[in-house]
């Protein structure tokens, strides 16, 4: 990269600090919010507000609105990313500690790799990759297995299953997004997805009767602050920092936040949220992170593709914020 266009070091460090620590801390903010606000409704409020702001900002700058075809693609991704991924994540955080939820969501590259091997046929199963997949699944088993709680309280099975479905849904969205027509302006693409996702989440909340479970006067200041933090810090500031970084740093460097976020979430949950950190959490976290690092740094060992199969473009997704993708990551996390 040309030294003449290199940004100042403090800007780079600040942007990395934002995607490392802000996105990692959003898991605790979610847990604080869902204690008092129904989960799908809280998620809808977050992404509807963030989507309106980002979409409105891009339109004010003169960016064209998505076409009807692009809106259909954004809506499909919004259902997978926001309703099934974020919606289930918010729901699960009523039942599962925020740190463990973050580690479970870090398994997205595991499901991406399985999909590439079993369905897309764009990745060959090597010994290294197979071992990494087994280690990742072992980490999940340690985190959720009641027979190996190692002195910690068992993880709620329904919450754990919801997180697995959420991770799979994200991996599917990250895969099909390569083939869908989306706005060329990445910020507009994310704004449209967030806006559509916020609408779908709000409709889901209404269908589930969550509006009846919301008593605005009973919601504490802490819950409203958590929502504001998710909208402003997690979605708008975090996304802006990510977009800026991927234009100034290598995708490999930017993608390291996927390894840091779960660790930050576990530590923030422990120091600020009162969550326990025991041997099970430590062992499960190490297993999952080792698996993610190996999978996302393994060179592509491509199968020979037939004309009717998907082509390999070298990008696949794994985080918490939608629409942009780097090697091993797909931005708009979460978070």
C-alpha cells in the first residue's frame, strides 16, 4: 500500500480498538437489554434505528436507493441475518451468559467450512481442516454438555440450540450473498439490510406478542442505555470503523477481530456482568478459538469445479455485522 495514502497510526489503532472492544462488549449490552425488553423487539428497535440512520445518511450523500431486485436480495439476507441470527442471539441471551453466547457465535467459520466441503464443493477436506473442525465441535460440546460442566452451572439447552441455528443461518447468508445482486456501495447495502432486518424483526416481535410484554414505564435507564449503545456504538460507530479499516488494512489483519471479540465478551461479562468464568468456559473458548484460527488461516484446497457448481471467489463470512466480506469474515456484526 502506498505510503503516501497510509493513515496515521493513531487512527488505525483507534479503529481496531473499536471493532475489538466495542463489538466484543455488545454481547453484554444485549444481555442487559433483554432482561427488561422482549428480545425480538429489542433487536428490531436496534436495527430499525441503525438502518434508518445509515440508509438516510447514504441517501443524503447522493447514493442511489437500491433497485427492486436489490431490495429483494437485501430482504432475503435480512431474514437470515437479522431474524434468524440476531433474533435468536437476543432470545438466547435471556438463557445463556453473554460470554458463552459470543464463543458459540464464533463457530460460524466452522459451519462455513462444513458447507464449503459438503455442499458447495469449493473446499477439500484435508487432515488439518478436519482436525480443526473436530476441535471446534469439541469446544461446543464442552460449553454446552451437561456431563462436563466442570463445576459450572449447565448451559440452557434451548438457548444453546438457538445459538447454533443462528450461527448456521449466518453462514448460509454469507454463502449466498456472493450470488445475490446488492448495491455496489457497501454502506448502502448494509443500511438496506439493517433497515429491512429491523422491519422483519419488529413484525416478528408483533407476531410473537412481544409488544404486550413491553411496559415502557418499567424499563430501567440501564436497559435504554444498553439499546443506545447497541445502536450508536455497536452498529453505527463499529460499522464505520470496520468499513474504514478494510480500505486501509489487509483483510487478514481486520479479520482478527473474530478471534478477539469472544475473549473480550467473556472478560466483559466476568468483570462487568458478574458472569462466572470456570474451567469449562476457558477450555471451550480455547478449543473454539483454536479451531477458528486454523480454519480461517488454512489456504484454500479447492476441488475441481464442474460448470454447474458455484465458483470460488475467495471470500466467506464469519462475524456479527452484515454485508461486507473479508477472508474468513463478513461484516456487519455482529454487533
